[in-house]
C-alpha cells in the first residue's frame, strides 16, 4: 500500500504532493514501483494533528482519485481513502476508491453498506490526544480484542473484505509499538488479514538513533527525522511480512516491494 498524503502537514511528506499534478505524478510513480494499493489521505493523523473538515478532505482527495482511477483500473491497482469521516469515505468511493483505510476503526458498517474493503485500525484517543498518556494493562491482548470485536461486527453487517491493523504509533509508546510488532503472529492467528504501517514512524527513529549511537555514528541526541528512518522501515516491514502480515503501508514503495519479493522467495514452499 503506497502512501499519498495530499496534505500540508503530514509527519513525513506533508506538502510534498500538494496540487493535482504532483499528486497524480506520484501515483503513477508508485504504480510503476509496484504498489498494489494507493492510499490517498486528505487529513494528517500525526500525533497532535487537528481535525480537517470533511469538505476540505474531499477537495483534496476526490480530484486525485478521479484523475487516476482509469490507470489504476487498467493496472489492477486498488485505491484506498485514508479517512475517519463517513462523508469523505462516501465521496471517495463514489469517485472510485474500493477500500476505506479507517484509523478510527468506526466505519465498518459504512464499508458493509458500500460493499468496499475496510482497514480497521486501532487508535487510542484522537490524533490530537493520542500521544498524551497511552496506558494499557496488556497492549497486545487489548488491541487484538478491540480489533476482533469491530471486525466481527463489520462481518455480521456484510463486509467481506477486512484487514485489522494494530495501529503502530497511534496512541502507543515505543514499548507498546515494539510489543505489537513482536506479537504480530497473534493478530495473524485471528483469521483476519493483517495490515500494518511502520514506515518512517517515530519509534523507528528512536531505534535508529540508539543504533547509530551504539556504533559511534552519532552522539546521543534528538531522534533522527523521518527521512533517516529508511533502513528501520524496511527491517520492520520485512519482519511483519515474515510474521504473516498481508498488507504493508509504505512511503518508499520500490524498496518495500523488493523486500516483499525477497520474503516471498524465502517462505516455506516458495519456488
């Protein structure tokens, strides 16, 4: 799943693809790089981000979908809309999106109604509050139960195309994130396909900084920025794929596709 943030303030590439021409060019690039899904979002959900009105989100994402829907259909690439808004999801599906990537985990009934795919993600709080004081007794057990409950409800409502996503970085500390990453096999064992997005997240920045300090590449200091988290992104995605995850959300599509090819070639039963 290739990421396209049609936003001015996303944590990694905010503002980079503002404007229809830049957005469309990036979609074409990701298709060539091997993306199976293009995930288009019009609202940043980084920690501390504030809500963007549905009207503004629609203005950002629907023209992009309309401009690329034909080439995506020709190349058998699905379009996903990254939103918590029912209105935005409806508008995006009407324009051609076939997946709702829902960080709120609240739009399962809508996905069933529209007969589209649904990525049900766990988030504690909202983007504006989720980093305040995330607390769990057992993050793996609690997040998994929350996701299964919502996925089961969406299945009962008639949604047949569901992924569960533990929400790496969404209302979790670094320790919580690593616990979820280390127990992805439990999410896979639920029977629902699992999606995950670790790409360029701050926990990976902390790991990269600690690694660099350990080998003498930098002094102890601030966490490295999103553009310096490439290796950790690939490593975490590779681990996720080897754990059985079905979909990886990524900024660096070409490298993640290459990693997926390597994983596929080393899995038991591979030719």
